[in-house]
C-alpha cells in the first residue's frame, strides 16, 4: 500500500494576511507571511493596556507615548489631575524596552525576534497582573506595561510592515482620508478599528470589573500571538 503524505494544516492567519496584503502573482503568499493579522492583535492589546493605565493608574499612557509627552507638558503647566513623575516613568520604561530590543538588531533577524520578544512582553504584562492582584501601587504596574510596549514597538519598527505600527493612528487616519481606496487604506481602517475596540474592551473591563480582568485579557492575547504560528501550521 502506498502511503499518502500528511495534509498540511491550513489555519486562518494566511488567508487573513492575504486580505491585508493581496499577493501580486496568482497563488503567491502574503509578502509578510502571517505577521499582519498578528500585528492587528497587538494593536488591540495596545488599546487594552492604555485603557488600564489611563483609567486605572492615574491618567497615564503605557503604549501611546505621544499622549504621555503631551500629558507631561500639561502636568508641568499645573494640571493637578496629571502626574509628571508617572508620565516620565512610562516614557523611561518604554525607552528602556525599545533600547533592549534594539540591541538585538545587529545579530538577529526581525522575524526571528518577533515571537521571543512578544513572549517576554507576555511575561511583563503577567508581572503587572501579579502586582495588581497583590494590590501594589501604580508605579510598578506602569513600568512593567510600558517596558513591554517598548519591546513591542521596537520589533514592530524593525519589521516595518506597512500601515501596521500597532500604536499610532494619526498617520493611519491621515492616509485613510487622503489616499484612494485600496489595500493600504483597508489596513489603516483595520488598525484604527482594532485600537478602538481594544480601548473599548479594556475600558469596559477596567470600569466595570477593575484592571485585573483587562490585564488577563491582554496576557491571553499576547500568549496567543506568541504561539499562533504553530497553530497555523507554519511550524515557526
């Protein structure tokens, strides 16, 4: 009897990636592999953790550094609802995470850095979750979340997948409004929607049930991103 070769599993990541980046030649795969839908999930996570930090940790962002820089200016100007030390802590931790990931650039390809760095980010957000369970103050949670977001942004910056930055939507909105409709504006629309929905989910959980469950959601999604290529049959 002749044995038939095992069928390769066909997951959902590659079809989704092909919708975001339609291949030019017929039958070709997305030029960025399975990364595009994973970056959309990370964009959603960015909204979740910013909801936790802004609504639950004293009006500070851990993913949106533009907002932190503006908040820092407002705090220095005298707005007592904002904390200059917390904004500085978030920016400093974010830069530390980005710098740590940047040191790997010279020796490691960006695609190979992706899953390990998201795994480290999962551990950091898990640490923030543990501190929340233990009733620790905001500084430690802010530092761990911002450190993780620095890692995420550094590897995403290195990957340079067009329109999928996972945190910045100002440029996405500009391109969405200014450019003719096509794959690029579609990616920008999906990015904006993912960040909005992440903020909505994180905000709902934080306001109704506390930051704990929002962080549980973030950890679960990050773990899924870390393991998802295996589930999609890529083995990478």
